[in-house]
C-alpha cells in the first residue's frame, strides 16, 4: 500500500504532474505516492518527471482504462 | 580525516551545480498562445527547475488579475472546429464575422473543461505558488498604459537587461 493516493483521473497535461509534485511535498522522504490517471501522456511524463527529479518510479501500469503509478519520494 | 564533512560539502556543491534553470518570454495574449508558456513554466517548476517568465507586448495582459482570453481565429488555417460530429477547417475569412471569435472561444473553453485541461488562471496560480519568477515588461506597461495595480501579486517590473541577466545563466531559454 502506498502512503498516499492522488486521484488525477480526468485531468489533462500538465495537471497530473503538478498535483503529483504537490502531493509528494507532503510526504516524508522514502514514503510512496500512488497516482491514478487517465491521460495516456502521463506514462512517458511520469518517467521523465522521475528521471529529472530523482524521485523513484516504483510502479507503472494499467488497470482497465486507468493508469497507475507509484512514486517514492527522494530527498 | 574529516572525510565525512568533505563528502557533505561535495554533495551540496553537486546539488547546487545540478540545479537547472529556464526562462520563457511570453509575447502573445490569445487563449491558445497563453497555454505553452504557463504549461512549460509550471511543469519545469514541478521538476525542480528554477523558472523565470518575462511578459512583454501582448503577453503582458496575461498578468492582469481579470482575464478574458479570446481565441485568435484569424490567420490560423490549422484551426479545426468541431462541427457536425467531426473537426472541420474554418476558412480564415469567417473569422472576421462579428461573433465568430467569441463563439469559437466559448466552444474551446467548453471543450477544455470537458477534457480536463487546466484554465490559464489555474496554471498562473500554480506558477506563482511554485515560486516562478515573473517579470512584467516596464516598457510595454508604459506603452499600453497599463496599471500594475490591475495585475496579480508577486510580480516584478523589469526591462530587457533584467531578462538577459537571467537568461545568460539559464540552461533553457524559450521565446513564445
């Protein structure tokens, strides 16, 4: 189980990223954030976001029409 | 040997050295042209990049508290409108007919809401909250006889040199 969940379903670029960043700030280092999204662009965008910020993309997958990501907060 | 301290200093230096920065010049004030600068600025800020935005000419009114942005329908042959269940090109000349601009704008805003696209007001607020540095062009302010009191809080006034000082140190500089 992730430490927090962000429902970004129905939101389009760049809102899932902006809201994820905000939600990550509220977590402690090492805690995880689960993100649910429907924007197909989110797959590549969360990969790029994590590569650039150093946060760890622990999971990235699809459940039905919903994309699910788990990000672990780095420093 | 004091290795521990040295490592820490190195780590700090590396972190500072890795901090990237970006500047964006926003020169256009129609609804469609307002999006790229704000989307890129907010996303970059979310990715821990220091962002400076410089608003000049028709980009400057994007800093007014009250926005009523319109779609630019003229001279945009790439624009397709949803009509009769499909997306059809609109001949440029149609754009001169009174009411077409506001009609197309209403359709676009409606579509954006339906598709979960943020409003410019939302993105601008996100930019302010994520500490994006916002510079309003002093010369444009004088030229257009605009009042800084009508503009959002937390912006600074500056000129070309203020922008260049920021741009010369930045990794990415965009003109939109």
